[in-house]
């Protein structure tokens, strides 16, 4: 089933800061992204929900109101932009109903004495993390595995401030990338990030958005996944500049950053594959 994105976003080309927060505003009509991979994404969401429900949906008991707020917000957005969606089973939790209408994964963050906590989520397409494990945790614990984002770090404090200062009607987005040896959407562990010479290579991009919710003042965090085989770069007119930017990025990465992205041994393999693209141009 087709779930490749045709390289819609290429944040590994050097245009996005590495291991920086890198948030920017976006136009509200571009909030949710639908494309020809929609059916494949929905099929996979339904399969996962059927087979491993507790791994892809979690919510604290007192989140029903904010879940309903998210469902209303997403339904309104789809309606206003004439995006078709299937009415969901009303017996499902509202956040799950919302998540089954869009390609994005949906996470709700709430301010507490410990900082912003993950209080609910429908996450069918995690990039090497577990929703069950993260539920209830504050941001600095959610981000603990990320280099320089642990509790007390400058980045952790900055993220808290960004969440605190997020304004209504001013949503923001950021991009993240990783490299996997398969194109599966669901990854709750790190096993598929490790490459060798024989590995297939897939470029995985996350588009993340943050939206302040008007009634609850909680924050809705969306994650949209894009996956492409490495060879899709060959068809790009700008493959030369993408490959050069990517090589530069990989060569700048510190050991902890490489390790976090599963590229301890994979970096040199990836660089040589990218260099072939440059040489062929």
C-alpha cells in the first residue's frame, strides 16, 4: 500500500537546525496535511488500534473535556477547508475519533506543577518511542533521551517557556528527521534505525505542530510522518544540493547525536551513499 510522500519535506538538506527547537509560525489552513497516502495511513491506524490498542491510545481520566475540544477543533477545520472525513464511532474516546479522521498523531500537553505533562495521546506512528511509557511525564522526561534536552538543560527550559508563551491563534511548526532500514509507520523501539551496507534506507520526516487550545488552555501537539526510500532522492532536480547539505549535517554531528539517531555506524554508510548522488550529478 502506497505510503511514501514523494519527498514533500527535506529537513535533512541543511535547511533546518540540528537538535535545535527551530519553531516557526504557519498559515492555519496548512495545519493538517492530507495527501494520496491518506488511505494507507488510515488502514494502518485501524489495524494498530485493533491489534495493540493500549500502545496507540492512552489518556488520563480527567481529559475528556479537552479531548472533546480537540475533536470539535479538528472537525471544524476539516469542515471549513472542505476536507472530507468519515464520521467516527461516537463510543470511541473523542481524541481517538479525531485521530481517525486525520493522518496526524495527536498528543495533548497540560501545564502542571512539574511543567507541561503528556496527559493524552493517539500515537499510531511513533518514531522510536512508547506512548505508554511517556504518559503522565513532564516534557523534560519525555525528551530525556534527546541530547542536550534533559531536565535542567537550556533546551528543556526553553521548551517550557515556548509552551508557556504559546499564543492562541498563533500555532507553530517544526521538522525532525531520522533514517530507518524499513518503511513501517509504527516504531516503538530503536531496532530499525541501525544500518549496515546491505540495509535498505528510508528517510523519515516528522512535521510537528503546537496549537494552544482556547477553552482548556492545554496544548495540542500534532505529528505527521513522511517516509521515502533513499533512492527517491535520485529523481530530484535538486538532489545535488540536498545530498551536499545532508553530508555536511552528518559530518557536524557529535557522537551523542549520532547515537540518538541510530547512526553510530550508519553515518559513514549514509555519507558514501549521498556522495554517490553528488558524483553522479
